[in-house]
C-alpha cells in the first residue's frame, strides 16, 4: 500500500488552509513527513508570465520542470482531463513521505477530516459521508465520529498521528 491519503474537507472559507498551516508543523515536529495536494477551482499558474518556463510551456510543452537548488516543480498540461487524486498522489516521492494531506477533493472516496462552521454554507450532513473519520468544528455537535475543536490544532495533530499509528 502507498502513502496514506487524508483529505481535509470543508466549504470554502471554513479554515482548511489555516488549520493545515498549524497542523503541518506539529506533525513535522513529531517526525511525520507530510506531503500536500491542494485542489483549486480557479485558473492557476505557478510560473510567471514572460519568464522562460512560462513561454516554453505556452509554446506547447506538455510537461515542464522548473528547478533550482532549493526546490523544483513539475507542471503538466491537462486540458479537458478530470483530476485523479490517486494519480496525483502517485507522482509524489513516497519514499520521502509518511502521509499525504489533501486540501479539498471533498467528493473523493478517501479518509477525510471534515471542518464545519455554522453560517459558512449548508449543514453538517451536507459534507458528512462514510469516509469522514472525524469532524472539526468550533461548536459542540452531536455526531457519531470523533469531534475535535478547530481552535485546538494540537488535538487535530494528535488525532492524525494516532490514525497513522493504528493502521487507519
């Protein structure tokens, strides 16, 4: 089995990125090597218009790697192809990771930690499916899964660490 995937799902504006910014360093401090796949609904470009990599990609290169001594990035053109979370995760170097966190991809059949805040959008049941292993909120809710406080990232990191150790 490959590196486990764990999605952090919620409606936009709930605080997924904020929570991940707090939890990832906590996991790293515990020796858990974490990758991240972030889904966006917006057009995105990671290279700068006018720069060589941008110009060559726009010239028709289907895959471009931009590399420096500090980091590298692979850009793949995928027009009209649906995103495949498993395929994206397979492109990561699993020998360097213990966990791949996924921000978004709420409809994928992978284990999920769901974030929920009243007034953002919809109700808890709208995102709660069979793959949700915990709920993170700023409210006391009655649910049949572990309920974690969104303002306590250490407890979220504890939950993730325990989930990894217990074989998921």
